C-alpha cells in the first residue's frame, strides 16, 4: 500500500484555489496540473508499505497531539525550489506554530517503526502543478507578478488523516483509512 498523512482543507478554500488554478492553467499548459479536488496538506509521505504494517502506523499515530488547533491562512503562490528553476507551483499556507509542532510529532512517532524522518525542513504548501522543464513556466511567472497577492481563505484544523494513495489513469485516488483528532474543540 502507498500511504501518507495529511490534513484536509475546507471546500470553500478548495473552490477558490480551483478558480485560481483554472486561471493559471492556460499560462503553463505543459505543466502537470494536479486535480484540485485531491489537494491536501501533506504532513508525512510514507510511501509503499506492506498492508500488515498499516496497523502499526495507526497505533503509532493514535497518541499524537498538538498543543492547540492549527490556524491556517491560504494565500500567495510561488515556486519550489525557486522562480528561476521551478519544479513545483504552489499555494502558500501561513499557519500557527502548531502545524510544525504536529508534523514533528508525527515524524517522531513513526521513527521507531523504521520510517525515516524527512531530511528537508517542513514547508506547508498545496502543490498545484509540477514542471518537467523549468522553461515552460515563464507565462505563469508573469501572470503571478501581474496578479498581485492572492487570498484563498482560512481554516482551523483539529484532525489529521492516514490516507492510501492509488495511482491510476487520471491521477492518484485517495482513500481515507483513519482520522486522528490531535486537538479538542475549544469553547
């Protein structure tokens, strides 16, 4: 099974990002655009594991907590690794410190299972497109510069999910395997 851990985004935020992606798609037709209905905030990509190992992953994730719910603003767009050599086009997530805290707690909980920690620093974002050749992103860079700052909405998260990813025609399909509440409702 191919599995990962993620936080879902609200439908209203997804709708606004979808409108933005449709605007930008014509500016970079050679990019591989993701299906906006499948975007999520990836906390940890685990990859292929035997199905019998999923139960151990579930047990490891069950006690994970953050100090508070995660507050997030979805805004701005840009490129990884940078604008001159883009490989990924993304929407930014400006989050409370609890998001990085949660990602670190997940890494720590999975390490005893032999699941290696991510070597790169955690940078929350939503991937919209990937580039095979950086030279195909010029029109998209110009459109971003002309469009100014973008705002897509806000959210508060209290749960994360373990997903299975199945690659097939038309892209990946995700099945939620389990939900983990990391912060209670506050009154």
